[in-house]
C-alpha cells in the first residue's frame, strides 16, 4: 500500500502491487453479496479471478465503451441489484476501465442511499486517474459526465500486470492523463515523458511505468485531499478536458478519452514552445495531434460543460511544466484563442 487517500467523510486505501487481483479477499470482506461489474472488453480470466474469491458473486457485464455511461445503464444495474435483493451491507466491485469505475461508482452512490464500492482498474487511464478521487458520473444529452456525484471507493487495487492485455493505443491513451499530471503539478514526471519516452518501445519499462503511475496518483491524491468537491484547486485536474470533452462527444467512439485530452491540451495552451514539446511527446506516443473540428460545434458543447457559468468558463492553463493554474475567460476569448491556435 503506497498511501491512504483521505476525503472529507471517507477514506480510500490504495494498494499498488503486481498480481494483487489474486488476493483481494485478504483486504476486503467478500463474504457477502458482491456485484462484480465489468464490461465485455475485460478478459474473462480477470472476472473469474475476482468472482472465485466471493462467497456470493453476481456478475453483470455491460458493453465496452463510453456509450455504457448512460442513465439507461444505471437503471439496468439498479434493477439487477434490486431483483437480487442487494442491501446496504453488500458490495459493488468495479472491475475494468474508467467507464466501469464511473458507472459503478455512480450506481453505488445512489442505490439505497449508498452501498460500498471497491475497484480494480485494468487500464492505464483508470489506474492513473479515474480510479481515485470519488468523481462518479454518466453522460446525458450529448454532454460528458453531466449527471454524477462524489463518492469514494473504500479500496482501490492497482495491479500493473492487468495492463498486459491492452493494445498499444489503449496503453498510451491512458498515459496522456499522466502527462497531464506532470504538466500541472510534477515537473519531474513531465521530464520522464520528455526525455525517456522514446526508449519505451511500445510499452514502458516496468520501472518507468511504476514511477509514472505512482507520481500520477500522488498528484491527484494531494490535490483532492485539499479540495474534494472541486470548489477550487481540484479544477486544475481538468487541464485538456474542457475542449477535450467536446471533441470526445463529437467523435465517440472513434477517439479514446486520453487522445481527446491530448488534443484538448494542445488546443488550449498559450505557450507555443511548451505546446510544441507536448505535441512531440504525443506524437511519440502515437496519439493524434490534429483533428478536423468546427469551432462552433465545439463551443456549443463547451457551453454544456459543468465548469461553464453564465458568461465565463474556468479553463486550466500551463505555461511551464509543473505549474498549472486556473484562468477565468469568457466565450469571446475562447473563440478568439481557438481561431488563432488551430491544431
């Protein structure tokens, strides 16, 4: 265990250990009804490994992809829990990527006013970012994460060996969130990407990968401990997301979340020298650095963003690695910036 993640009312224990999936029952009570929630892209062997440790496993599989983060999926899972008589003392076990973590966390937060949830993220994206912090949400009306809650998992199990089944694209797409963490708060983490990424050869050497994930988790933990409900500082974690979410909404399912965050960072950055460095890193990772988009369509979706007020929106800006900051801008500024910085 590397750290306790502390929140206002709850506490998440984060365990980082290779092959920890085989012994989660040593850390969490599985002698009760357990909903193992996963998707059809997660290897069956992972699902079986968790289910075999439960005395009363119930398995629910949803379709892989962003479209499963929906109100209809929430209703379906809540009906499944109700039909199988799950009560407040039972458990949801989220096994999969960021979609499963968000979906499972939101269901757990509302079913019977809150049921315990633990997670075992199986992608770089979910291990680096979405597995901790307590943000749970689903998409609605064409807007990303517009309906949700803050609800902390009691335990998070980070098993680096589950990443072996990812494609190169999935792997690097998730690492974009670590690049973001380095840009906003950890210059050394950014330098790992800048100076060593060319040596990764498809997958990072284990020592680099472990350092990347640990540093990313520490960045997020330290920020969320100070601002659990995103009233101020935590908004800094949205670097690349404001425009990235809009691009993602337009291009689902053709672009991955991390790819859209990378594009969103390039679209919003004002420091052209740093933007060029980030662009080179993304290119080495095989991430897109150009996408066709209509500014009006992007801005229309930005207006639906939860960070958008009546006349202004809070963006995150980075002028030098490790020093992200919040900036309040109006839509005129954002339009002008986008027109002058087409990627």
